């Protein structure tokens, strides 16, 4: 067939054929350049949200981990990619770390801490003293106040000594103040929760916790952590008074944790006011347990578009408003969970990632808030 074509070809068309070939070569050369140009302008085309939170954030953005996080592949992917700080959700609490008054079990907390240290993730210690999560050996303890004091001192010293250098900041005391501003101690009409610590050790026990922590690790940054600053002016005033009192007495306190377990109904102004008031102390400010509940009434079986949008907008407000406090006071924002699948209030869909570990509108709202 080819032979036939060659034999029958009219050689007068050869110059035209050559011209056609040259044009074709020129065209493919040009189109190659266009493709190259698109490649070199890739960052403009690429989805800006591909940059993870820890890269975009001007301050530390964190999450919580448990031992079970290690066997949850999608959760681990998110931790590694997005977060620069980790708080142990439960692993450093007394129930997890202290099987008896005099023995310690650091297995869970060490697993998380060592993983974070190896991967350049900051670990924030949570929590040394809290009225909840008390083991039976403690609630049943019959010693006098000196024996209780010894338990307190032993615990704080052991935790800070064991984690010295690996954990550089601690929630020393968690939730010691009631919503009405009084010290949590005995049951009240409005609040049935009690604190055995306060009952056994007296009202100045919070100050002593900070002193013991400072003695055990003078380098550690010591935080008072609580919830409700966004709705309770009385609690704000009590915290401000406590800080002033500590400073007057030379008791080391370096930071305040605002948990911010909040919801869609909470006005933005309340969140901003809580941040500003706490920041007025000049201490480090940690939004320490952020989540925004969408289903407090438990009436929905899945979030609506309106709810997701509102959550997005609140996350945006918190991320951007946090930047208005002086940079040296920005300790960071920690989410209380990785995805809605593993939140302590999972039916409220309170976090940045949904039950399938996909980014929610809240993620984009928070991300934008970091950049704005
Ligand atoms: O690990 C046990 C498991 O072995 C057992 O089978 C199961 C049965 O209930 O319980 C498991 O322990 C639970 C633990 O969470 C781990 O899931 C405890 O019962 C449960 O009380 C514990 O709840 C934690 C709660 O603090 C009390 O310690 C939540 O996960 C944790 O998110 C929550 O975190 C607190 C902060 O520390 C302080 N601020 C408020 C915040 C929310 O309550």
C-alpha cells in the first residue's frame, strides 16, 4: 500500500507538505510553553485551604489526643497535618495517672507525650487538680488535712518532675470557681457540684497548688483553666481578683485558660468580652477546649445548612478576634476533639471536621479567621 502511494505520489506537492510539517512543529512547541506557564503559576490555581491550620496560624492551634487516637488512622492524619499543639483529653488526669496515693502510671500520658515530642508538637498538661475524675481511693480517703495536703503535694511534684522539659505548660487547677464567683467547695442551690479538694484543704488551696507546681518545675508555665467566662461576669471578676491576689503575694501564675465549650446561641460580643477581660491581666491566654455545640436540645438528627453556617461564622470570629490580643499573650487555641466522631458531645457536631473526618464549613471559617 505504502509502496503504491509512493509510486503514485505527485512530487510537486512536496514543498507544501514540508510547510505543513513545520507549522505543526511550531504549534506543538507553543502549546508546550502554555502548559509550562500554567504549571509555574500553580499556587494561584491551587485551593488556598490546602495549607493546614498550623502553617496558616500566627499562634499555636491544637487538639486533644487519647491513647485510642493512635489506632484511628483518619484522626492521626488530621493531627499530623493540622495541629501544632496537643492536650491529653484524659490521660494526664488523676484517674489515669495515679492508681493509688503513692504510685503513678504514666503509660497513656507518656505514649502521647513522647509521640508529640518526637514530632515537634507542643504538649500542654491537663490537669493537675480538678474536682472531677477522682479515683475511689481518693474519694474514700479518711486522712486529716495534713494527709490531704501531702496527697496534693505528692501528685503535683510527681507530675511536674516526670514531665519536666517535655511538658512546658500546665493547667494547674481546673474549674475551682462556681458560676456565681464563689469558690467551688460545698453544694449550693445553683450548683450541686462540690470540690473535695476545697473541703479538705481550705479556701487557699488553689494558691498552694500553684506554689507546689512552681517549686517542682520553676520553668513551667502555670495556667488556671475554667469555663463560663463568656456568660458569667461574676466568674470573670473572681478570676481577675484571684490573679491580682496571687500577684500581690508573689505566687507564680502565667496564664489563663478559657475553655469555650460554647454554642450557636452565644452572642459573639460575649466571646470577645471574655477574651478581652482575661487578656487585661497581661497573662498568657489559652482558648483551651474550644467546641461550638449545634444541637444542645438534641432535636436534630443532622446539622442544617443554617447551623453549619452559623458555626462557621462563630469559629471565624474567635480565630480573628484572638489575634487582637497582644501577640506575646497568644498561647493558642485548642479544640476539644479532632472530629465530630470523637467529641465528648458528638451529637452536637461541635468541631472542625465531621463524622467522616471531612472539613466542615467551620474549618473554612476558622481558617479564614486565622488569615484575616
Ligand atoms: O476509659 C473508660 C472506659 O474504659 C469505660 O469503658 C468507659 C465507660 O463509661 O468510660 C471510659 O472513661 C470515660 C472517659 O471520658 C474516656 O472516654 C469516662 O467515663 C468519662 O467520664 C470521661 O469523660 C471525660 C470528662 O472530661 C471527665 O473526665 C471526657 O472524655 C473529656 O472530654 C472531659 O473533658 C473535660 C475537661 O477535662 C475539663 N473541662 C470540661 C471537659 C468536658 O467535660
